[in-house]
C-alpha cells in the first residue's frame, strides 16, 4: 500500500517530518483513558503516564448513577471496563505507577522525564485530575489510615457496624454516607451549612435512611490514641438534622464518638508538575483553557478535573474525547498545508 506523508493507520502515525508523532497523556483517570481511547481509534500512538493506578476519582465513587446508558454501576466496575477497553489497543502504552517528574519545553516537541524513561512527544494532554482537599486540623494527618479516610468505597468495609462520620456537604459526601449506611455503619453526616447541598435525589435518598445529619458544625480536631475515637466540634450556627433537633448533647460537650472519619470537602487540582512552565491558572488554581481545551502552551491541552471543580463524570469523559478531536483537526490542517 502506498502512503502519502501524514497518512493515518491504526497503531501507527507517520507525521509530515517522517517521524512517529506521539501523544503523551499525563494521568489515567477517566478523562485521560477516554482521550487515549479516541486517539487510538484514530491511529495515533499514545503513551499514558499514571503515578498511581488507573481510574482516578471514578474508582472511589460507590455507585455511578448519572452516566447515560449505564444505569447503576459501581465506580470500580466502570473503571475496570474502561481500562480493559483501552488496553485492547496495541497503539496505547498504559504505564501505571509511572510518575512524570518533569516536562521540558522544546521548539517543536515536549520531553517527558520519569524515573525510568525520557521520551519526546509532539502533543501533551494534561489529565492529572485532583486530590482530596484536606481539613488541615489536628489529628487528620496523624490518623490517616488509622480511622481517617477520604474514600468510603475503598475503606468502608473496615467500619461495618461501627460508628462513622462523614464530613462534607456535596454529592460526593452524600454518596459516601449512603454507602457506609448500606454497610451497616452508624453514620453521621456533619456539614457547615444549614441545609444539604447536593442533587435532590441523593438528599431524598439520605432522608429515607438512618443517617443522622448535623448541620452548622465545623470539625476542629480528630481525637484518638492509636486509632480514631471521635471528633471535637465547633458551632457554626444552630445544630440539627432533617429528622430531629439534637442541640443539647453538643451544647454540653461538643464532641462526637466515632471509629471512622471520612473527609469529603472538595478537591484540589494536581498542578505541581506544570506550575512553572508557563501554564495559566484561574483564581481557584485550576488550569485555564480555551474552548478547544488548549492551554497557553502550544500543543499542550488540559482536561477533566484539572480545569474545573465539581464536574459530572460524563463531562470529564467528554473533555478527553473533545480535546483529542481538536488535536486531530490540528494534525489534519498541518498535513494539508504541507501538501500545498
């Protein structure tokens, strides 16, 4: 078969310079994996770098219920299926536990450096996702792994039939509380606000369970010796829940006993690797992109939780697919201009 320079083939891309044009995706959450999948089906050769295990925050969602066409599926199963789909393409190299330490900007390419390799790429998609936000209170770091957790689906089984607290007031927080309740834990949700702040269905689901909701309270300390024993609270206003008012106990001692504390107070984008290379950030610390997911750096794109807080899972996946579509269009335009 005769190929003109720039012709796409599954598993191989020969660019206008006669070299393999490769796409690096930094991060194997669902945004990065979706980007890899779309790029592979269009013939690009992709390397996906992931500092942890593939899946990202989706793997920590007890049940995914808002992804069109899937009904109700465990986050772990969703990730397992997506990962298997990606691994079915020979032109995708998925490197788990492979952290990119440095990105070097060159005239016409990027150099990515890890502990095990140094490799050049024409395009880079940033998909590092976000980390759990911390409360930064006494006891949080000391008891991490000894009663303090950020993922109920990961650690909830250790607290079956035990008293647990979930700290937070958003969709993820309520998902954690509902999952722990399913496990038989005695769950209390602690919020700073006077009412629940999540999608209506989750709020209604919560009200049909035995989960207690304590409003207008800040957690000021996580207590314990070798393991977590409870928390100290500071009043942010009136205290109550949708089932009953429970002021008296907190007025006297302002403490709650618990064996497990699950913290769910938002996220912070993982931007350390790109802080000093010329990428722009908004006031909340998320990477600024245009309507094509491009950053200020040519041929560098950003997707998913790096670009905005609180994205729905379907939007996170869509960002990966759309970013690749724009890269493919750019490659096609570049190819046409070379043929003229």
